[in-house]
C-alpha cells in the first residue's frame, strides 16, 4: 500500500522568480523540486514571487522577483512579510521546506513548526558557528558532504544532491569546438583561470555569465582586459533555454573554482548535455564529478590544459549516463520525500522563553 501524499509548503527566496528568468541557482532548484513533487502526487504550496510559474499552489509574496524590480529598495522587508504569512498557514502542511538560509529559525522554534531547511550557500563563515550552536535542534539538509564540514555539529538530517529534469537537456556533440564557462563573474569562480587554460590549450572560450554589482570592479579591472585575448568571447548572461546549445556544442565546461563550492549546478547541466567537465579539486567537485567518466578533476592549470585536450575525444554518453544515474530531479525529489516523511512524524512543541 502506497503511503499517502504529503502536504508540503515550500518557501523560496524572493530575489528571483521560480524558475528564474536568467541566473538563480536556488530558485531554479526550488522549481525543479516543486514540479517533481507535484508530479509525484504531493500537495505542494509554493511561497514565491508573483511572477513565478508553477503547477503547485502559488502564494505570491511579491509582485515579481526582487532583483529585477527597480522599485525594490529593501528585500528583507518582503521576506519578513512572507514568514508571517507562512506562519499563519503552517497548520495546513505536514512539513515546511525552507530555502531562505536561517532567517526563519526563531519562528520555527518558537511556534513549534515542522520545518526543515536546505542550506544552499557556503558555510565556512565564523559568524555561523554560534548561530548553529544555538539552533542545534533545527533539521538541516546539505547539498553536499563538503558543504557541511565547517558546521559538523549542526542538526543534519540528510545530504540531498541537486537534480535536473531528465528531459530538460539533451546530449550535444561538442562540434562547436570551444570550451565553455557558465555562471557568474567573480573572484572565486576564477574566469581568469578559464581564459588562460583555453589559450594554452589552443581552443576558443565562450563565457556566458552575469556580473553582480558587487563584482563589477573585479570584472572591469581583472577580467575585461582579458576579454580582448584571441579566441575569447563574452556572451553575457543567458537564459535556461539557451543553455542546451551553449553547453552541448562545447568540447568541455571549465569549472576552475577557487572556493568551497557547495554544489555547482552547472556541472550537472553540462553532464546532462553530454559535455565533460574540467574542474578544480575543491569543495563538492570530487562528489559530483567521477574522474575520467563525467569529466576530469585537476589541481593546477597544467593538468587542466591536458584535460581539455583529452575532452575532445571523451565519450559524451558517459557524461549523460552519469547524470541520469545520480542527478535527475526525480532522484532529488525521492530523497527529499524520505526526509519529509520522517520529519512529518515528529511531535513538536513551541519553545517557551522565560
């Protein structure tokens, strides 16, 4: 006998729509998960921006994604209002899945809500240690084992890898003859490395990436001068529908990060397109990439150049197979449902502060 469907509240950040129009990793995963949960028969309510597109019950918490709203001056105010509305509807859900970092922790504790939080960002920040010591009873989901290491004492319920809809991307042939860089222009993503690697490997490089305001100076001073190098093309921020061709036509995806990346969704997207990933041994990379199967893990630029040269002859269906076996949205949703069912049985009481 199949277990009954769950009533799930999903709380998304309001910075981007669900799914986002352009860049937006957290909101994209929220969308993939929400749609798959609905497909599996669960009753899902999504708290998100009003311009979101979903088959779940949408609770619009802002008119549109706040990053694209020129009238928004204080995004925090919108999130506080959302939490108040979530609290008022909390009794309607078996479990509430939060994706907004730790903003809701006091609310969950003091109202005794059945909540679980997926942490999407980096956790190697000293300020977080006392916070997670204080809220050491709130269930958390990590998106890689690497991500949770700085806060090993936290209340980890599971690690669930991100997943992408199986039919969203199809394998390409790599005949574009270029290496790809996709994501954000920022120091920790190391687009400078990508440019040097491609030049040394004698292969063109296409960079599809957004530049946040916080990184404009880095872009202008460090990266823009390198864009005049022969074979380097900066195409800017691209939409999801443009990714398949961009990644599928590439010989390899360059992922030369210089920080403890919690997951790195673009690696999975490349695998879904049959494109091998050349990635630095950093953060979650060794968990996501199977060296020699879905790509190549490297430790320096010399090794990266050799890996790019090998990528041209890499069996692309191996990358696709690795994606289908581990990183589809159906795999992701099934893992989340296991956690949700376990937490839905918990008997919670509000914490009374004297």
